C-alpha cells in the first residue's frame, strides 16, 4: 500500500468520528466535512512545486517562494465530491474546478459518463480528484481513466473513507495514482456501502434522506 496515504492527524480523526455518528445533523455533517476537507487539502498539497521570486518587503528586496506552474484543478466526482470542494477551496482559493458525472449501468454495472467539464490546458495542470467515499472504486477508476486522456501533469485521489476493495481496484487499474484518505474501513457490504462507514455521503451532505 505504498501509494496510500493515511491522514492520521488528530484533528482529522476527531472530526471524522463525529461525522460517522448517525445522529450528526446535516448542518453538523456539512460543517465537519468542510473543516476536514481543508485539513486534507493541506496534506495533499504538501509536495507542490515551488518557485522562487523576487519581492519587496517594506524594508528590503528578497527572494521568496510561491507555488509554481498553472493553477491546480480539483475534480469533483458528482455529486458527493462537491461536498469536499468548499473546504479545499478555502485553502487553495485560486484552484480551478472540474466536474465528472458517472452513473452505474444497472445491467452491465459499467460506469457511464453523463457529465464532464474541465478547465483549459489540463496537460499543464496537477489534478486532485475528490470523492468522500472510495467504495468499489469503479467510479473513481472510470473518472481517472477519462482524466488521463487529457494527459495532466499528475493525478492524486482524495477521499474521507475507503476500504480494501476500493484500494484494490485503484491499485490494479491506476497504480500510479496516490490515494489520500482519513480511514481504511473494514469492508463493503452487498449494496456497495463501506462498513462501518458513515452511510450515504451524498444524502448526509445534501440532506436528501
Ligand atoms: N458511497 C457512499 O456514500 N457511502 C458508502 O458507504 C459507499 C459509497
């Protein structure tokens, strides 16, 4: 599991525990997700390339670091991925945002794309794909497959929770894509939900249940 990064910061773990509780309200769940997403953005951008530029302080000229290259792109896998965007954009306000919509064909179980909108010049950008739950890994893998057609500089995947099955899918199909997660849970159930998990992330974010 060399490319799986478990974010074990106490603040991340604490907030995740509060989110898992079934009695957390929509409001609480969303607020915690925002806070947690900001902390995860901090971790996943840790190795971004820097460039030294010359600036003037009120006292002197100096050389100092800024982030190098074109603005990075957060790609949300609809719809639950949208719940992660706000927290990440609080930390990287200049980032661009793309969206991928996929549904699972009920007969073939293959992920079918219904929406794909990305910023320009993706071949010059680093991509961070976001989805709270990496469960079967089928949507994540299909989204990454599609993004690779645009030949980006790099792709990383960020989720709150995953499980051995989701990791296995990604490692088989995209071993080059690092996974950042706050927890690796026990297993999937027969409906594709992560156990013990936190339930349906989209419903909990948007209050649709
Ligand atoms: N998607 C969810 O929202 N929850 C799960 O447990 C698995 C997939």
